[in-house]
C-alpha cells in the first residue's frame, strides 16, 4: 500500500508539472501573438519584446486606454495566496483566460502596476559608463525609505531594482513581501542575497536588513575603489558570497572595511562589519544609512554634548547629532581639539568650546576601561578563555578589546543578553559564557 501511495503521489506531481508547463506555453504564445483573453479588462496592446518569464509568472509591458497608459502585467501560472493583500486594487483575480485542450477556459490571476521606466541595477552596474557613486547614494536613499515602511520587500536584489534616468531607484516585484497581516511565506528571496541562515520563523520586518547591507556595501566599495572591486562583479550584480561571510572571514569584505575606515566613511564601515553577523536582523541599520555620505562638521559648535549611545560615541546639540554616534572613541585632546577613533583611524576636529560628556559608566568599571585602552595602545590582542566556535567549524573566534569594551558598556546599561548578542554578532550562549569570565557586579 505504501508503494502504491508513493507511486500515486509521483504520478500526480508529474501531471501537475506537465499541466503547469502547458499553461506556461499557452500563456507565452497568447501574449506573443497579442491575443490575450481577459475577463474584465478590454483589449490591450502587448509589447512582445518585453515578455519575460519568472519563477511563478510571466511579465509583459502593455498599454491601453482603460489602463491609463503603459503598465506592467504579471500573469501567474502558479498560485500565490498573498496577492490580494500585497497589491490591493492592482490585483486582478482570475483575469487572464487560457483555452485548454478540451475547449474550456482556465483563468490565471494577474497583477497590473504602472510601468517603471529605466534599467535594472544589475544592468546599470555593468554599464561601461556606470557612475558608482551616484548608484550608491541612490540605493542608500531608497533603502532608508524601504526600512521606514510598515512592510518589507522580501527579495531585494539588483534585478528587482529599477534605476531611473535621474539615477533614483525603485523596488519592483513585491511577491515575497512581509506585512503584519501575512503569516505565510510564498517566496524565500534569492539565495545570493538573503542571509544563509534565514528560516521560516524569520519571516518578519527585518528580512530586508541583510540584502540591503550587502548591496549598500558593494556599491560603496565600487564607488570608493572601482578598479579593485569592479572585476569581482558577477553577472547578477552580486559581489560578496553570503556563505563566505558566514564563516567570519572574507578577503574582499575585509578590504572594503579597511578602505571605509581609512576614508572615514563611518556609515558604510559599520554596515560592512555587520555582514559578518550570524543573525538576519542588523541592529541600527537604519541609523547607519541615515548618516550615509553625511560629512563631519569642520568644527564642533559650542554647547555640544558627547554621549556613549548604543555602544558607540557621538556628539549632539539640542537633540541633533552633530557627530553621528558611530565612533569607537571620542577624546578631547586640548581646549581646541577633539579626536574621533574609527578602528585604527583617528580623525581630529576643532572645537569652538568645551564639550560636556554625558555617560553613565559605573565607577567600579573605570579600571577595566583603562586596561582595555592600555591593551589597545600597546597593540596587544586580548585573549580570553571562552571563545565562540564558528557554526561552520574552524578556528575559535576570539574576543577583541573593542568587543570586550562594548560588552561591558551594554551590560552596565542593563541591555538584555539577546540585544547584546545582536549588537556583537555572537550567540547568546557565547555572551553568557563570556560575562561569567569578566566578574562584573550583578545587576540590581
């Protein structure tokens, strides 16, 4: 009986596949011959040169008086349960009819949206005259807007980004999107751009964090040193391998991180370092993008306050960050000069007056902070007993002085272990093990 059941399932699967291919062939012939059978819409003109096939639908550029100009019609030859919630009035259920061999008509769902003029980002990247700096700025602006929305796209990749003539960008194809009222995954995103450890339980607002960080880093690296990074571009517009990044060491990304630090590009430095995360969520990604390509002031105005915020230093005046809180250190050198540290790079800024320091570092931790600074100054590496093993095997990942300092500060700020794990890109178990070695005062 089990053998018969398996044989039945196999046969029905083959039949379904053959029916799906037959529907696809019929749909393509109908669109190419410009003879669509539509249930509610009037006759429309189809640009046959624009027809392309996706994983679950066929897309074509169309026009018609009823549609108000040029549109993109997407006909689904495979079912998709979330179309009504995702596209609203742009969703046309059972709209495109296909004649079967028996003379019946099977109807397919369609989505009709305004046509976005331009070229996809993957094509723009391979243009001999590509302006990588403009592309990087435009992507960061689009990413900021995307993260501010109440929904997530779910499949951000260069092929789903249209670059307009004015260099601005727009996301297309929201089939894999997350919304608060959607709890069923229809699509998982593209392998080369999603986090390798993404699970079905990770279907939430943060599914765009990793691909945004990946593409933002790639574009910023191309803008900073095109002669080095351009040869590493792949045909699909990718550059970094998510599987390689998951191992915690990638020569190409390390070069980009060093380059950003050297140039003082603090926003992309933080974004690039976050790509080594074992988590799908990237804390403070929106903050990093907010300060993308924002230059430091020539001088810090009088009345500013330096603050240790979310594990990093910045300087604000009347609630506005004059120096973004993304730096490893902020030190006053004399009455007229202060210094910012980003990795091993130090940036000097003039001061127009005294800087007040607003920080709640407990007094009993000051001796530890001085020790960490001494270790860093002597260029010695801090080696601690409990090092986290990589999930992929290999050498232990040691705790650096900077990580140790940030851990102490976040712990003293009563941050949760889960939050600290996200910020330091380590497992919660590793955080607990390491905390036990530091002999910190217990939280009240």
